[in-house]
C-alpha cells in the first residue's frame, strides 16, 4: 500500500494505491481459504482446483478482496496520520474497476475526510450560569384543578323538549349505511356522544346540534380519503340516528367526593399530586434555561476552526427545515422580508454554533469518560415507541435496523449527561422569576 496526504485546514485528502500484485496475493489467499468448503459438480468435496475456482468465481471473489482492501487501507491511512475523523470519508475511485477486477491494474483511489479540531475545553469551574426558578402558586394550582374538573365533566339530563347544544352529551342509537345497506362496525346502541368532541367523522356531530329526545334523523357524511378502514375511505354514507336523551355538561365541585371519584384518598392528596406535576414542569423549564445559559457560556469561551462538512450538513438540515416552514407559511415575521443571502448567512452562524458546541460537549464527555448505558438507550427507545400507539413494534424494529436512527436517539441522552456533569461544576446563580417568564420560549 502507498499513501500520500494533502492538508487544507481540517480537510484531508489521502491518495491510496494497492498494487495489482498485492491484490493477486490476497485473491489467492482467499481462494485457498474457501476452497476446502466448496462443493462443485464433478469434484470431490474440498478438492476443487484453485485454477477452476479462479476461472469460475475469480472476478466476484476479487470484488470482495477489493472491498476489503479499501476498508483496510482507508482505516490504516487515517490511523497512520494519527487524526480523529469528524465524518465518514468520501471515497473516489481513480482506477478502471473492470481492469482492477481482472487483475490488470493497480487499485487506486483517494478519499476526503474532515478531522476533529485540536482544542482544550474551558475549565468548567470558571463558567457562570444563571438558572431562573419559580414555584407553584395558588393561582396556578387552582387553574390546574379546574382543568382536571373540566376533563372529568359530568352530564345531567335536560328536559325532554330541550335541544342539544354544542358541548352537550347525547345518548343515541345509530346505523350506518353504504348505498342503503348497513356496513360492518357502523352501528351502536345507547352510545354517548359529546357534541363538539370530534370523536366521530367530520360533519357527523355538527348535524346533531339542535336535536332533542325522541328525534330520528338521517345524517349524511363522507368518510375521509385517508380513513383507517380502507373499505370506507372516501365513501358517502348515511347514518340513521335515534336520540334517546340530551344531557347538559356540569363541572363537578372540587371536593373530597371529587377526589375519591378519581381514585385518590382525599382532596389534599389530589392537590399535592397536581402541585408536584406542576413543579416538575417548572423544574424542567428551569433546567432547560440553565442549559441554555451554560451553552452560551461555553460558546463564548471557545473559538476554533470547524470541520467544513459538519457545518455544511448542519446548515443543510436547518435550511431544509426553514424552507418547509416557509412553504407552510410559518416563518417568523422578522425573517419574512430578508433576502435569501442574508438568511443563509444568519442560519449558517446558527449551524456553526451548534457544531462548535457539539464538539465541545463531545470532548468534555470524552475526557470525563461519560458513558451511556444500554438501559438508558432502551428506556429512550420505549418512550419513542410509545409516541406511536399501535405501532410500537414497528418503531422499535426501525431503530434496531437503522444505526443512524439509533445514533440520533443516543445523542440527546449523551448531551444531557454531559450537561448534568457540567452543571455540577460551574457556578450556578438562581434567579426567581414568574411562571410565565420561566415558561416563555427562548429564541435560537
């Protein structure tokens, strides 16, 4: 193997050549390795001549040899150069591959790779971080209890002549029909439906506003084109509906009886549980703001050359997301009238910040020997799968079969562990703020 290196900042190019004679030696060794296991018609098992193997399978075996040689020599070139790659190498073949496979030409290729910058992370004990904090007050607790009550609404019967309003519950029988014929799964008796809950297909609930007990009504609807039951998707249907009762919503009183109805022993315990949940939300926001303050402090302390491809990849991802937001009409007001060149310059700076901080956190984690356990990864995988009810198995299989997806799952776990490690060392100053201030969104 011959290798030459060209340097341009953090970009490296390595030109590698493997002589045809070396490839032939590797081919012969590979043939001798597999020949004892070969079974071909006309030959005793394990007695196929090497010349016959070479004639029949030489080109395909040489393909394996070349692939292995490129992997081995590229890894050796990087190891000999004593650098840490910041990205996967881009390989470019220079030889005529057909001639290489025929043993007529040397294997020659070059590869481009960005390397990690050489820098020393700032001393964490010199960093200062502001952490906004807030506690749950009575107003926030009462608002949360009201939401719990609203989510556990009771319904009381209206008068027999009362017409159903939006938000009322109605008790109905219904039979759904396609072209006059009932279809499977389209009927129910004594079904309670809250008008305005959008629990039925679009257009169904709206047509029942104004009905009263004893009414019979035909409701005409069209199933959505993407409906989960394929035999109903996009079809026009008629539902024959009989109304038995109209019930008005009544928010329950927040008292001991209400708490026990939720399976909780007392009102005080309910208040404690709700308060704990609210405080967890505030504590999470507080940590998030402290993390942002920490990242700002780290960014101020570090200035080094960045691997170009890492910046390009991060920028491309940000720019793609921005264009999707533009297409959906969700661009921030301050960005709407900016020329594209100005936007690209601003978002490239954001990409540079993210790459720089990513490298700093990775280096701090490496020096501190921070590791992620398989249990932590599995817990994150389960949480991700639970976001897609009914598809948990498919989600888990997708991650298990895609190393890049699994790496994206690991990345935030590792980052959070490094951040927690740093927050134990930096000077943290708590600042009391209101709940609204704490929960306000930060800009990039």
